[in-house]
C-alpha cells in the first residue's frame, strides 16, 4: 500500500494517503553468490546491483569487447558472460574495438492474485565526455512500442508484451578516446498508478461529482497521472581510455 494504506491495509484510511506524484517505494537488487552478510556487502562494494520502481523483474547486464553475439541463445549465458566480460558496476578494459553489451530481462512473475506485467522494451543509455561536454543517448535495443494500454475503469492491462527480452548490442559509435558509461533499463507495459486503484475502489467517477467522496478529490485533478510504467535500471558499466 501507499503511505501505509492501499490494498490489503490492516487499517482503513480515508482518502488518498499521500501526494499523487510520490511512488510507493522502489527496490534495490544485489547479485550475490549467497544470502549472507559477507556476500551482500561484497556485491555492494563491486556495485553489482540494480534498482526497480517497485516491481520485481530480473535484470542482467554485462559488457566486454569479447562477448559472444549469440549469448542470448546460450544455455550457460550468465556463466559465459562472466567469463567473456564484466557485470554491471564494473569497468571495461581500454580497447580499440567497440564494446558489446548483453542485457537480459525477465518479467516480474507476480502472484496468482496480482500477476506481474509483461515487458515492453529494453534500452541502453550511453553517456560520454568529449570536448568538455557530457553527452547522452537513449537507444531501444529490444522490444519496442507495442501499443499496450490500461482500462482505467478496471485497471485491466490491454495488449501483448514479453515474458523475456534479451539482446547483445554493440556500440556503433564507440570512441576509444572518450570516457563513457553505459547502463540498461527495462520498461513494463503500462499499469494503473497506485492512486488509480484506490480511486476505483472508492467508486470515483470524475464525470459524476456525486461519486467524489471526501479525501478523493485528487482523483480528478488535472495533474493526476493515472498510469505508470514500472521499470528497472542497472548500475553503469564504465569505460576509461588507456
């Protein structure tokens, strides 16, 4: 629930419990060998971590000039990626040839009552420093605009998506003399924002003022963003010239 309220809350709270623009809270994920204090802190120190806006997709991100182009079809994909490159949070070795990046994402499996949303797209965000300026570029590398939407009256998701997305992308504009960073981010299909679920549960119909009960006036505010695309984004992989 948002602000301690929402679906499944133990105590009823009248109206929307928080500001509309606030999210219910994100998550941080660590890739650690074991669920032990030592392994978790080691994962933090090497920055092999990613964040989500609150859902639980699984995200892998590796880089290296020696990554196999066919890694996505490799049954030992993760082990091979560790052997051929470096994981999120790491530094690439200086090189003259363009780096490749493996990004593999699986959707949040959810539960029977609250199934996870399918994936829509995966992007790589590239930033580089040259001639005294920082530049940034966002590139779709898997999936894409699929026309998915949401029925705002029921919060039912409409449209197809992907259970998994995977690709190996090579930077076609690599400059071996420019400091750069790369990170991956994955988007789910649109879903209702936390506030829209509560507005619907309260029976609010913005075309009928009599349904707007006390505390739910913001449901019909112009700034109310009724949908959201939950997402995940990795720690960067860095490149520094030799």
